[in-house]
């Protein structure tokens, strides 16, 4: 309990420190280089400090698999609230938008940074209203990819420690825009709050890019990417066990 409380309060303090920056970028022209630099610096430094607070030992693999000459859709598994922070702290270019759950829209500072990085909010409900909102969210994501922005989607939906099937809808924006998909396997962030874990060991792997055309069977490609990610996570678990 003490560990969780400490990490939460210390992390919140770091987020609050970014308020002057978020207010500054709100007043700047959207495509100005100065604005982009402020966003990049603020997010990466804040995320880096938060990951340091967690005391985690982080292993990064496959960073060379990220295309440097075009935008991409990162398709990752999701097991902890720290997955976003982890990605922001290590991506070569943290100017990426996340497909975030709708509830984050009501957290002023966090939603401010999500909007600043051109993230979108997704309603995962099953009502007709939620489905309509989800369609609009996907349309926004497609337009952002067409405009050259990179996006991140957690293909298994909400945070879960057990393996869940990836949702084929998470890949549709890439299929509609011919933007490469970079699968991302994340393991260990779910250990951060555990009192029994002295030092969380985190592994993150960026797998080789995949392309999906309009002719491809999206369900089959989704399953292949899911299998690749979970296979990599099994390798992570073996490494974590050896390192513990």
C-alpha cells in the first residue's frame, strides 16, 4: 500500500509540474515547431521522471524497427496505467497520439496532453450512442494517420494482466491508410504497484513493421499480430524470471 501511494503521489507531482507548459502550448499555433518541441520535451521528460520514480529496470528491444521516414500505427498490449508513460519515455519521437479511454477526457491535465498530441477518446460502451461515438473516433484516427501523425492503440482494450484477444477494429485505420503497423509487446508494468516486488523489471519490444492492405483479411492479420506480441511476451517472462 505504501509503495502504491508513494508512486501515485510522486507521479502526480510530476504531472502537475507540466501545467505551465500545457497552458503555453494551448496559446500557440498548432503546427509551429516551437509548440512541437515544447510538447516533445515536456512529455518525454515528465514520463522519464515518472518511470524513474517507479524504480523499474527497463529493457528496450527493437527500437530500430520503428520507421524513421513515415508515421506508423503502434499496436500494443495493455496491462498497466504505466504503459503510456513507458512508451512516451522511450519513443524516439513522442509526438504520437493515443487512442485513450473516454474517462480520461475528464482529467484536465492528462486530457490536455492527449489533445496536444492529437490523441482521441474512445467510448468502449455497447449502447447505440457509444457505437456511434466509436465510429467517429475511428474516422478521426484515420484522418490523423492520413495527415502524417503516428498513433498508438491498445488492441486488447482495457488493462488486463491476462492475455486477451486483440480487436480487429484497432487495425482498421492502418488498413484504410496503408500506414505500417508496429506491434509492441509490453511486460512487467503490472508489477509496479506490487509491494512484494522490490524492483519491477520491464521489457518492451518493438516488432518488425507489418502492412495491411484493403484486400487482406483483417481478422487473420489481427490474429497473427496478437500471436507475435504474446509470443514475445513469453520470452519476456523467461528473461524476467532469470533477472529476478
